[in-house]
């Protein structure tokens, strides 16, 4: 009789299965603990913070880099804390603008979250939080932020945009600003309109959650209007963060 081929299809290492079950159980318990802590410690709303996502591959010579740097600077000047992924490209442009040029390098580490905030003693203070998983990193962005801006980007930026979109859809976030910057996102909005909405997978209210913005001026204006409501300790309403001009444009057929 020939020895058993342990690599044959259908053979299961029961020891490995037990280990996987233990790990899965531990992860499930960990998330239960996190959810319990969430109920005890709600989102920190003491300061108005704006998370800005975007491509890490844009060169400084690209006009979009300049726009992102200007956006970071102008939002910081209005008193907003700025949160980014801390990487290169557009994230670095925003960080450099928010720090008035003081941050000259991307944050270290594989999965950072960088917070740039003003203080009484310095024009800016940098804090970097490092994560081991994308899931905890995305959760951290949500915990920190009072508004979201998504600059042009690839798969990562699209993932971040869709996560925020869904959290707004299921009302796990209040109706805070969710801005998609630039024509880059028109294709996504058209697909949502012509496929998901037309087929009844989502509602009109779901499709209207993101706001398409075309300029830094418009973006800053919408954030400033929402921050003014925040500073008065008033609840943010959907009408506060709606851009009538671009709202109409979103419903145009390509």
C-alpha cells in the first residue's frame, strides 16, 4: 500500500482547522468589544476634522497636486483639522498645504493615518497613527472625521469613498459632507444612476448622498458652511451640505 498523499484534494488538517476557528472566534470577540466601546464612547466631535482621500501616485508637476495643496491650506486656515492617509501624491499635497509647507515627507509606516491640527503654541501639530489592517484604518478615519472629501484616485480611494457612502446610506454617520472632487468621479456617479438606481438596488436619496464639486472654492465654501453649523453646536442637516448647482449636474445623463 502506498503512503497517503497529504496534499490530495479533499484532505483536511484538523489541527489547522481548529486554529482557524480559534482565530475567527477571537476576531469576532474583538469586534464585539470594539462595538461595545463604541456605544460607551461616541465619535469625538470636539473639533471639526476633514478626512481627505486621494491618489498616492500624483506627481508634484500635476496641476491636481497644486489644487490639493491649496485645499489643505485653505481648510486649515478656516480652523479645520486635516486627516489623510499620510502617503505620497495628493495625500502629501494636502498635508503640506495644511502644515503651511512644514511637512516635507510622507508619514512612515505601511498604513498610517496622519492628523494635522492647529495649536496655541505652533501653527500645526502632527500626529501619526499606524495600523496593521485596512479595516481598522478605515474605521479610524470615520471615528476622527466630521466631513469627507475624495480627490481623484484609484482603487483605494474608491474603496474609501464607497465605505463612507454606505455608512451614510445606513445612517451610521450623520448627514455630514461627502464631497467627490472633480470630473474623475462623474463616471462612477453615472454608473450608480444608470445601473443601481434604475434597477431599484438603491433609492434616490442614496444616490444623492455624495456631492460632486469642481473647484477648491466650492469645496471650501461647503465645508465652511457646515463648520459654522458645527461651531454653533447645531445638528447638521442634509440641506446644509447640498450644492444646488452640482446636485442638478449629478442627475444629467452623460
